[in-house]
């Protein structure tokens, strides 16, 4: 047992004295009053934290004050959140469910000690894979690696599911317009994830497969949906008279059947210390993003994440956006008893970012036993959902404004759009209208509106935060991703749960294999017959 492990206590939230103090502060802050008072402007200015890559986290519209913040700081100290983060990035076995290290931070930088596992310096291992990917991408972009006819590749298609799809897809979409506007767009990227054959068919039917590189992403090399879609793609390549081995690369572990396999042009490696939902900064995201935009863009993305990681190691909660966001979320979930959180990016480029965060948060912290397998007596992760504004305003915001449940809100906005293309109508640009909607929604949710007609009255008291910056680019995207990864990590520490395994994913997969093997009985057999399986 290491020194850090000896000095760390893993205790349930309900046993912490600071949490009991926090519970006594339920409903202590009226956010409508706070933002309607003469001191409101000062509050908006003071309740801000600098993030990496020039982003700002503002929590003025949250139901907190200096008294609550003081108790949250006590909770952070009592739960030893920074010490636990240090143990994680210094290579302790924090993933107790699978008895593994948790090393996704090392994919973008080194925060502490050298971490050696499996006989290798893991930071150097990840840097080596990043360099291999960069070299491969350059060969493709320069036309040194071509198809059978000597033609350049124009499209990259990632085949994966869960973390092998949601994160990389969200990151690609977030940077696509930026890359086109900044002469960094190299290849179009597409994604196949669902085992539904219509997903693969739709992608293949809209793609020149003869000029496409397909990335098969499976850490184990045994993921059923991914291997099924690989077979689907290989069948299409063969029918087109193409050799699949000239069109496919793999992202996998060095011990998987995909490694050192002549069926692939190249293989890039990850390991068991990188969970799928935390893998966007590993080869899982690196291969597709480097091919699509160039290795320099991926490096900038990693730099933004690394900068935010360094800030996440600060024990002062009002200088650490991820830690503060996590603690306010604990107050909202465990004291205010709000069941869900909405992520609302006012940037169309972040259209799939809420879906990625949904997996990140709900797969990590959707647990009901603690790190030692014991049932806990408090709620854990909230339901996460969201869509880009202003589309969402014309959809589910009705429930957010006037529904019976209060849903905390997390807005994300930028001063400038990515393409620099805009138009002025009625005295303002589209971007100004977009940002005006953010401001209006924050105030409307917080302060509400009185009206003699109950149908037109808004209770207000809906808390929100805002992350904003100048522009969504590779560095700010990296910082944004890191913020949420670290927020989820800190909340898992507070709840004393293991945020880095996902047993809930496994049961349905095992039962599906039983159905396909005709090893069914009872209700399982009845449902299989219903679907004619």
C-alpha cells in the first residue's frame, strides 16, 4: 500500500460532518432575489472562475452564497477530493471494480509522478502512440499512402460504439466548421456505431468507399456490435472489388486479436487504464481527429485539456471550476434533491456534446453501491440530457420553465461563431441574437415572472451556470471536455463510488448472446419469440 493510499479515507457521503452541515442549508438562497438585488452585478462578476484556454465558469445564477461555498470547501477537504485526484494521476488503483489504474489524464500531460505499469512509462507510451498517429496521418494527407489505384483517401469512417463513438463523434462535429474556416480540414469523417444495419448502410451508401479509411475501435477486439459492423464494411469493400486490408486500421489494446494483424494497414494502441467514455484524448479520438484535421489540431485539443487538468488540481474550490461545479452539483442533487441536469450549449457545433456527457456522467456515476460493494443510502448521478440552443427553447424548455421538477441548467456559449460568417438583421447579428438568448434564458429561469394569469406565471428559482469564451476551437474544446471529465470524477469521489467501471453495460450484452444462441427460457424466451429470434 502506498503512502497516499494510507492517508486517504474512502467514506460514504452520509457519514461526513460537512455534508450534515450542508443539509441544514437546503433552500437557503433565493436566486431570484440575488439576481434582482442592487448587488446583482457584483455577484455576476465575483462568482466567476477562470478555466483553461481562456474559458470562464460563472455560477452567479446558482443557489449558493458565501456560507454555502464555505461548507462546500469543508466538504472538499473532508472528502479529500484533491488528495484522491492526486492518487489517481499518480497511478493508484482507483478503479476498484476492475482493479485498474485510471490514466486518461496521462494521454494529454503528466500532472505528477512517473506512472509505470506493465513495464512501461505510461506517459511515454501515450506520447509514442500520438506520434505514430501523427506520422500515419501525414502520410495519408501527403498522398504517400493511397488506395489500390494510387488515389488519395478523402474520407475516414470510425467503427465503434459507446465511448469509441460518442466522444470522438462529438469532438469531430465540434471542430468541423472551425477546421474548414481555418484551412485545417483534411478529410471528412463519418461514424458507424449502431448494430442496426441501417446505420452502416446509410454511411456506406453516402461514401466513396474506394477512397475511405475505416478505423475499427475496440479495446478488447471482441465488442460484438463493432465486429458485426466491421464485417458489414468488409463485405461492402469486397463486393466493390477492394481489399479490406488496404482500407482498415485498428485502435485496440496490444493484447487483443486486432493487434499485429495483417488484416489492418496499421494498429494504434490504448490500454485497460483508459475507459471508453474517457478515451477521446487517447488513440480512440486521436486517429480520427488527426486524419480529419491534422495532428497539430489534435495536439492543440490535448493542450487545452492538459491546461484544465492542471487547474483541477487546485485545492481552492473558487479557483477550480471542475471541483466547484462538482460540489454545487452535489448540493443540488443531495440537498436540493433535483433529479436531473440539462446541458445546453448555445453552439450548433456542440450538437452531440450533451450526448457524450450523458454517457460520461450516467455511465460513470449511475451506481447504488459504494467502492466496497456496500449499498448506499443517498442518491448519486443525475439524469443528463440536452440539446443546442436555440432549438431546445422551442422544445423541452417549457418543462424547464414551468414543470413541476426543478432542473439545474448548464449553459455553454461563445462570443464569436466558428465560420466568421454572419448577417445583420434588425440591428443585430445572428451571433448577437444567439448570445442574447443565453442571457435572457438565465434571467428568465432564475427570476421568473408574475402574472395574474397562472398559465403565464413563471415561478423562477431555476438555477443555472454558464461556461463561456471567445470561440470554440481545439484548445477550448479540450478544456471543456476536461472540465466535465474532472467534474464527474470529483462527484464520484464525494459519493464514494467507483466512477470507472460500468457493470450496468454488461448484463444486457450477456443476455443478448444467450438469445442469439437460443439459450433462453421463461420471459426471455417469450420476448425472443415475440421478435421471431
